[in-house]
C-alpha cells in the first residue's frame, strides 16, 4: 500500500506545485495584500481539496459496491485522464513551462473572504474534481478499499496546505516571482512522469480485464 500511496502522492504534489488556478489565487492575494490574507486563501483551498477527495472516495466507492463492473470503466476513464494530464504536462515542459505573470489582487479581503476565495476557487474548478476522481479511480484500481482511498484525502489536503502555504509566504515578499518560470518547467516534468505512470498502469489494468 505504501508504494502506491507514495506514487499517488508524488503526482498530487507535482500537480499542487505546478501553475494553475490555486496558485494564481494565492499569489495574486499575496502580492498585493501580504501574508495573512494569502494564508487564509490557502486554508480555503486545502478545505476544498479535503471535500473533493472525500466526495470522490465515498461516491466512487458506493458506485463500485453497487455496480462492480463500473470499476473497469473507472480504470479506463481515470487512466485516460491521468495520461492526458501527464502528456499535457510533458508538452508544457518541452515548451518551457507556463508563464509566471500573475496579476496582484488589490481588493481588500477579510479573513473570511480570503478563505471563501480559496474554497470557491477549488470547488468551482472542474479540473480539480476530475483530478481527484482520477486519483480515486487509480487507488481503487490498485485494489484498495474505500476506507484506504478516503484516508488518502487528508494526506493530499495536508500537502496542499504546506505547498500553497509556502507559496503564500514567498509571494507575499515577491521572492517567488524571480525565477519561477524556470522552476515550474521542472515541476511540470515531475508531474508528467508521475501522472503518466499512473495513467498508463491504470489503462493497462483495464485493458487486460477486457481481454479476460
């Protein structure tokens, strides 16, 4: 179980470090308003991650229990999406990564508003829902129970809290703006490798089942 968790966590870590709506939300607030509001945005993002991970684990677990054959479909769909994410990240790596240009958000936010900003950014991002569903499909595809998949959620939320919290500290001082584009290229490479392996293995498992 530990090697499977480790591979899954590596993919999630790379996804969290790489550019996207979550990072943009944290950085834009940190640049203009400082550390405290940015950290509250981070707690909102982490809360949203925990909610999505729980929803996908419980929802897919109930679906598999009710319709065992649905696991095969989840393997094919989840594996395909993870492989797509890996290929997309690989292309970004070869192109030189994403732009580091992030606009500062100067509208003052209370602590509650900053938390809501992060929470809603995560919940309204369809890619986040698809990614967590694909991750849950991968874990289920490795023979894990719904409880094992559910237990991975807090791990992903905790890593999000640490990673985006670090970004909040760095962007609130402007340090992260220097050299981020170069750094993000290597992150995309790790993202591509981890999700590529996860997607390929899940697809291969599903295709083998269709032949039996």
